C-alpha cells in the first residue's frame, strides 16, 4: 500500500515569508545544493532589525523590509 502524503503549502504563498534572494546555480553546485529561492520569515526580519540596526543603516536600509517587494 502506497503511503498517502498531505501536500505542504508553498512557502511563497504564505504571507509571513518574504523572498530575499536566490541561491544561483554556480554557488549551489559548489556547496552541493540545488539552486533555489531564499525566503525569510517576519520574526527573523524583526530580529535582524533589532540586533543589527547599525549595520543596516550603513547599507542604507532603514528597515529590514526596505528591499522587499
């Protein structure tokens, strides 16, 4: 009997995740991973802003959401 699985919701369809980049094929091959989009959740963005505000400001970002579309 084949095991039935429940499909997982796609991460890009979940509002609390944001695409922040992509692991490109040349780098993915070097580290033995698949090329894929990179996502981060709201809690990690809040942590980055709370703990790394000076670094963000040096990069010209006022919030961790500045470059998200």
